[in-house]
C-alpha cells in the first residue's frame, strides 16, 4: 500500500467516524435551516432587501444565502473538529497512532482531509438542494460557473476553519480549552472583524459605514483580505459584475492560497513536533 492510499484510508476512517457521530446528527437541522432555508428566503420574488434591492439572479441569491455558510457551516466545522487532536491526546490514543508505521505528516494530512470531508460533503449536498430551490422560486438555474465558484469558495472556507480548529486542538490536551480557542476564533472573524474595520477607518479618518464613500468601500475590501470570511466573500464577488470593492481577482486568489497553505503547513509542522 503506497503513501497516498494510506492517507486516503485514514482520512476515510476519520470521515466515517465524524459524519456518523451524534454531533453531526445535531448539526444537520442547523445546516438545513441556514443553507436551503436562506436560499428559500432570499429567492422569494417579493423580498425587498435594505436599500430597496431585490435579488433577481441565481448568483445574487447564492451570494446573500452564503451568510448561512458564514454563520452556520463554519460554526459546525469548528464544533466537528475541536477535539480532533486533544481528545486522542487525553485518552492515550494519540500515542498508539504515533506508534503506527506512518509518518506524522501523513497522519496530519489525513486528519485534515477526513475532518474537511465530514463537513463539506453534507454542506455540498445542501448547496445543490439550495440551487434547486432557487430554480424553482426564480425559474432560472444558476450557471455552471456560478455553482462551481460557490462550491469552491465554500470548500475553502470550511477547510480554513477545520485547520484553524485542529491547530488549536493540537496545542492543548484539554477539550474545553480547544473548543474555547475554536469558538473564539470563529467569533473574531464573524462578529468582531467589523469592529476592527471600524477602528482602522476611524484612525484613518475615513467615514464609517458610508456605502457611497469609495474610501470606506476600498478600506473595507482591503481589510477583508485579512479575514477568511472576507476572502470567501471576495471569491463569490468575482462572479458578480456589479460589485467592485477595489480588490483585484489576483489579490483574492493570492490570499486564498495564503489562508490555505500557511495554516495547513503550521498544523502539519505542529503535529510533527507534538509530544503525547
């Protein structure tokens, strides 16, 4: 059995363990509420959003419904992965894993891959259901490009939160501390990042919250590159020609690569140095 097959086999075991868990059964109704539920709401032909805007294209609806990914799916990713390392360390299973004839690097990759699959596959199924709901409500299918971009961006943000949470879990044997790190990180990027943007705008003399002020829009767009949620929205915005926040597509993809590669490398390195 070669290294790639071993990694995939271990990832599959991690995936099955998580996707069949009671925790996932509890999360599924939340995901249904946040994903198809928001797609149903935002695709209502009579809905009027703040500012008098009315979504009339499938990609617009997917963009607004992506709030369900930011608020629901990412939190589920944190709750699914917070004890990915700390539980095994506390129970002594981690020592048994290290005794196996498999490099730690490969074990770390398999753990990330299995955890990510456990959250992304159910979310992807719900996204396809959401696209069908939008087709039924608006009478128009989302284009293949729009659907693929939505799936790709969603897969990346879920991967980022899984890796962040596993990294926090690898730094402690206490599961309570691990979940506190994960939820705290989620809270920072989901709720407190707007406060960071506001403070930077205030210090820079930019009018805060003025949607017609190009300085505010450009500042908000630039700072969003430093947040996984912001990069996620920038990726979706590449499919919306009416939105321009002064961030080029190459900048968005570059930061997506950074958010993918740097935390993953850090986690793999941490696992390689970890003591039971």
